[in-house]
């Protein structure tokens, strides 16, 4: 469970593919997750999760670099300092689907 203002969790992993192949894999992964697209930043995919009874919603940013991928999940409500493990779950769920889609 993360504590902060706002609470967040991030993780970096090496992807061992070309950047274009990794971006295609990320797109395929995001199609399988119940997240809503906010937009596409130049170097990141910008999504948000659905809210729950405990959390308002989370913003998930996926940055694809030449050698690694960074996934960061942050509570959308700026005053939310507890995430009840939701941000870590979002990041872990993304990487679980990502590894399956490789």
C-alpha cells in the first residue's frame, strides 16, 4: 500500500525488443485491460482506471524507451494519500498481460 500525495507506484523493466515492437505489444496489452484512454503523449501511453469504492481512479502512464519500459500508476484525486494497493496492482496487472503478449 503506497502512501504519498498523491499515492503512486512505478516499475521499470527491460523489454529486449525494438522500440516499435514494444509499442505494438503495449497497444495490444492495453486493448485487453479495462482502462480508458486519456490520450497519447509523444513518449507515453496515457490511460486511467475505473474508480472503485475505495479509490477515485488512477492514471496509468506507460513510457516506452529504447531499452526499457516504465509503468507508473498514480491516484487521480490529488488529496488521496492511501491507495489500498491499487497502484501496485495496476502495474503488476499491466506487466502480466504484457509478458503474455510478447
